[in-house]
C-alpha cells in the first residue's frame, strides 16, 4: 500500500470550534435577541385522538402582554401542508392540528406574548372543547385492515409496504442445510440533545424577506419553509452562522419554523419559538424508529449464511414526514459486512396515534444492524459455534473489494478481518472469555458481546426515488467557495450550520492541505442561504466526503489558477512549474511567491494570462461519488463509502440487583483516511454513549390510553458518566478509492454497533439460564425476573 505523506490531514491538530465553545462564545438561537421579539408557547392536545369542536382564546387574549392566539384552521388556510417524503397526499400535516388532533401532546394552538413566561401562563387559559375519538398506538394493530385509521382519507394506516427480492432467495433457502427464524424489537428512542429546537423569524415587508435563525440540521430547509408559507424561494433567508446544541438528525424544525414565520408576517414583529423540554419530548417531531424485525436465516452447518428474509415494521407515528425513508437507507448495507448471497426485504411503515418520528442518527441503520447481528449470534448458538469464528467465516474478504451486495450497492473498500484481529489482540479475546467465566464463578451474570457493523457514508438520497417513484432526485450535492483577498489571506465559505461535527476544522484542514498553508491561517465563514451555493446539510455521515471533496476541489482549482498566473509571468509551460507551500518554482530555481501571485491577480491585470479574470476565487459543487443514476429494478447504488466498526464488550451484573457494569469496551474503527483524529474520536465515543442509552435505558413509552409516560428526564433515562465505561479505540485505515484523500464518514460511528454489541453481551450473560432477550432497550427488571423464573423452574424440575 502506498504511504501518502501529508502536512495537516490525520495530524494531531486542535478542533478550531472548541475554543469558542469552551470560552462560552458559541452563538445559539437563545443568544439572538432582536428588538421587539415576541415569544410563543403551545397548547397541547390531551387525547391521542379527538375532534376539535372549539378553541376559545378570549381569556388568554385579555391578559396583559398577550398579542395573539393562533389555531390550526387559520394557519392551514394560509399555508401549504408540510412535505411528505412518500406519495401520500391525504396524510396532510400542518404545524397545528386541523379539525382533529392525532396524538397526545400535538400542538393545537399557539399563544404569542411579550415574554415566554406570559405566553405560558396564557396558554393555560385557552379553552379547547374536543370529542375524543378511537385511537391505535401499536404497529401490528395499525397494519390490520380492520384498524381505526389515523387518516381516514388515506384509506389505511399503511404508508409503505414494499417487498424487495434480491437474488435467488427461494433457491438459496431450499439448498441450505439449516434455517431459523426470530423476532426482535427496537424500542422508540432518540438523540434528545441538550438544546431543544429553537427558531427566530423576522419578516421585513420592505425587502419582502423572511429572516430565519434556527438550530437546524435539515436538508432543503429554506426551500421547505418557502413552499409551506407560499413564498418565493429567494424570500427566505436562513442564517447559517448559528451554532446547534446537539442534533444527530432530529433538528428538522419545519413545523416550528412555519409557525414562527407565519406569526412574524402576521404580527409584523420577530417571533421566537424555543421548545421547553416537555414540548420537545412529546411533540417536537424528534422521536426515532420503533421497529419490529421478523428475520429468517438460511445457512449451512459449517456456518456459512446463504440467505436472509427480513420484515421490518416501523411505527412512524401520526404523520408521514421522512420517517418511512429510515427503512430505505439500510438497503444500501442490508447484508452488513457479510457475504450473504440473497435477501428478501419487506419494508413497512404505518401511522399510529403516537408522536411523529423523524430522522435520528444513522437514519434507520442502527436498528437494522441490531437485527443482522442478532441473526449472526443466533446462528452461532444454533450451530454451537464461537460467535467470532462465525463472523470471520462470513466476512467479505479484503481481496473482494469493491464488493457488490445483492441490493445493488457496491462497497468501496475494507479489510474487516484485519480490523477484527486488531481488536481481538488489543482486548485479548480468550482472556476476556476467561474473565467472563471467572465472574460467573463468583455468582455474577457476565457476558461478552460482539458486533460487526457498517456505516454507509457520503449521504446519497437514492433511497428516496427507490421508495417513491415520483421522486426523481439523483443528486445530493455539497459545495464550497474559496476567496483569496488582496492581502493574500484565505477565506473558505461553507454553506451549512454548525452541528457539532467540526466542519470549520474539516474545511480549513483540507484547503490547507491542498494549498500547503497552515490551516490556522484560513478563515472559515458561513454565508446565509441567499448567498450560498447548493448544499444538503450535515446528515448521513456525508460531510467528510462531500464538504471535504468540495473544499479540496475548490482549492485545487485555485492552485491551478495560481500556476497559470506564474506560468504566464515566467513565460514557461505550466508543466515546468512546481507548487511549493504557496510559492511557485520555475526552471532553474526561479521562484514566484504567494504574495507576488496575489498582487498580480488583484492589481496587475496586464500580467494575467489571456482570458483570465482578476482576483483569486474558486467554487466547487461536489456530486456524490457513484451517485449518478436512479434506482432500477429495485436495486440502487446507495451510499458511496462504507466505514467499518467492530465492537467487543464485557459486562456483568448481579442477578438480583441487575445493574449492569460494562467492564471492558474495545472498538475497532476504520473510516478510511482520518481528517482530524480528535473529531473522529469524539464522534465514536459519543456514538457509543448514545448506543448504550438505546440498548439499556432510553425509550419513549406509551400507556394503553395513548399517553406518553416518559416526558422528562425523570422518566426518559439517559446514560451518565456512571454508565459510560472507558472505551479503547483501535484504528485501522482502508482508504476509499472514491474520495479526495481516501476519507469515509464517521458521524454516526459508535452508535451503529453499540446497541447490537450490548445486546449480544447481555444475551451471553443470561445464556446459562436459556433466557432469550429480544427487545431493546433491555429492561433489567425483566431480566432479573426471567432469571429468577428460570432458577425456580430448574429447582422444581430437579
């Protein structure tokens, strides 16, 4: 393998964003204080489904400082429905309920006042008369043709029911020596960032522009606001110089922004809507997948897995949104890192009377990884094989890349065996098993867990036309612009918000690498949406690939311009020149410095090459590598790059107290060339913490009456420093042949395998009692009860 020497990429450089955050100088929505700002509080529905008979805001409006009370009828009459991902025109969604509400907590009315405190007090005075309706909260019940419809005009609760067959599934099943089937369930959880969603909207009637400041992580955000508010696209200006206090997918914010934008235009004053925690958790459109997997595997007695059938039934909540697409992304890695020859995949999404589900870290990949890894563990158990040996036997080999999987996507590169061997060596796999057995000998439940998972990265949108034939999108571009001013200083423009993934560091590093100048000399700025080139925001682990590609290609163009200027000045061919640290060296050692080239570009037009424009600036719009075609025959080239991670975990717990302790956590991670090691480490550690929460603690739970029971952090449990162990990271680098520096994505790393690994360890811990765990999060009270029941049954049988 060729060793590439680089100046700044992969070096131990500080993350430039950290300085302002540590100093308390971040700029969040709550920090923006516009003169005359009004504040919004929401009136929430009390029933999971009810017809709205009347809304009386008179008492609220009589209170001092209260400006307006808005209901769904008025808002819907003035706006378009928010966009659905699928072709479901009768599943209409507006920011406020229209005619009826469809989940407990849904926003029915908005109260606007001079302060948030006054708005909250007034919201309690709004009188809402309703007639409760029947409801459905269970996905299996909702899919039945006899179920109560959440949207009667749609005709059923089914948003998506699509079966894909890739390869000779029937033949592979009939030829296989063994088969097994099982069901596992992924519970509804989310990312629950420290900052709830916030937005400020200001309408200027003289310019005809709606200015928006929001804590967003949302593709096509400005476009969707304009569509909903019936405005021209260039009448919405989104300010990207706003920091986001955590997101990982959930900061979509369309309904909040449409609501605030409408009120700002109506009232002629800036309007601020910042959710409180209750508004966010029960109605912020920020819940994640709630998915039932029915899996059947066909395999031989030597451990070779030949085929898989999978049905994934997802509870999307009350409206369509983008939730069904979370069943689409996993198609691009439907066999994980394994050489499974054929797959049948049935993707089903249904509406229920629960809070709306939106995009969450991994966009549906982590639940699917959990199902695939559960399958590998169960096959190993069925055959009496070591779980690690079974995986080794089924891994795609390094010499098989690029590797085409049955669903039509090609994995770019990888060496899964090498990563696993590094982790096994670092952790001491045999010693880990021996320690597990020692702990068992002391009366503890102890288990070793494994998970080998892929992280599709590069953020294509090809799952959209795959699941919705009316969607013809075939690009999901990202862009960057570089300007060298007359003093020779470099400014890089990036066209998205700061979502905590270090985009400023990324852009400065790759531009510095190409131009061979210190990244600390490069300023990175974020123009507003009207001054920006096209982009699609930091989702889908795409920014290292896409923004990194755009910035580096723009820098290459800038370098070409500088070489052309030097060649014209030196009267030699460009091919005779060498670019060196910003200077250009000609034949015989003659040198033209950076400042000299800048001087010519900005002030000496007569010395520029024929046809050249004055100044030094370059732009590049990056298309997704391999993202050039629409789906065909149910197959699609999904994401261009595939990172790999392998988790190895040892945990234990007392069978009575049942409080798990993670004693060892080792992860091997390969995301190709690492742009900045600190950012990748932070992503990985944060993702593992998130995954531990999803596996053991976090869940939005509803009771039989359709009420959300986990509406605060007293009930929705998140991991703390007490639950997160020391994590050992083992690095490996298999560069991607498709990207500028060989980089792949890492924004979703850790989370994509941690839940599967924790589940594997827990299953191993209860294996002596033949207890089966088939649901996340794993409730330790149920585990303790199951062990006690197994012990009692064993004592009775003896």
